[in-house]
């Protein structure tokens, strides 16, 4: 059953099992190491229950069907990049819990100065990509586009000093097309990229691949946006 609200206890009151369950247990913020530990401890949660996960540092509430982040961006996946790797596969990134996701890379370096492509699942076709740029020194603008890309071509950039990626995806888990929008910063230019993966398929994973060279170090963060 759901929590019973607030009760004011007075000296001499008997604390019954029902009081403990409805006023205390079901209305407390329970702490768990992750979803597996929570499912084991609460196999049949009640709507309104709230928990804190130490693996993702987030508060989630049970809505009667799923555990949902309370507000804002919620950390879904955190994965480190290896040493001199030619690509990185991130599994279990998308689910029914969220519709929109933000992917960010912090730290790390590249062996050259590549663009970073992002591929949803195993799909390597039907990416419609656009890129708009401005050059710092001259303020000149430029644009590029692809009508049939094999990935989100300009999802990020890399150099021997850093890896840059900050991109938002909509509906990657739903069996719908996936629009995206991201920042782009490469050398002496900056701008934004946008487009759509024009395939109505559900994905849980994605792959990041540099156009040339390899990636070393850094951390990939995947955030779900609570609605």
C-alpha cells in the first residue's frame, strides 16, 4: 500500500506494524547500491516509494510501473574509455525509462584530430547530418551536410589535448526516428550539429568511432532526461 501521510505520535502511543510500514518504511528515502539490490529488497514496490542509488548518486520514485528520476538529468551509464582504442561500444544506455538522452565525454585524448562518429546499435545507414561552423579568427561561417551518412558524423571532435562530445538524442529507445542536436568544437572552429537517424528502430546501445586514429582515456557519461 502507499504511504499513509503524516501522523503525530504522542507519549504512550503503541507503534504498530501498520504504523511502521505506512508512516515510516513506505515514506522514507531508502538507500541501495544499485537497481539489483533494490529489486531484491523490494520485489513489489508501492507507488510513491522513494530510493537513493549510490551507484549513480540519484533519487528515484516508483510511479506504479517504473522507478523514475525525480527531476532534471539522471545519470544512466558511466563508462571509461580504454587505451588506444579504435572505437567504444556503450551497452545498456537507452531504455523505456527516458525518452531523451544527453551523451557527454570528459577527459581523454586522441592520436590525431578526428571527428567523432556516433552509431546507434548496428545501424550504419540513413543518418541525415548537418554542421554549421564559425571560424574564430575571421568570423567566417561555413556549413556541411550529408543525406546518407553511416553515423552521426559530427557528434564530437578529438585532438592530442582533449576529446569533446556533448550531444542530445530524442527517442533512441522508441521504435521511431531519432532526432539529435549537439555542440561542435574543432580546432579554430566551433558551431553546432543537428540531424536525424531516419530509421524507426529501438536501440539500447551506441558506438563512438573516431574518423582517424584512436581514443585514449576519458569517461563517457549518459544522462536520461526526466519528464
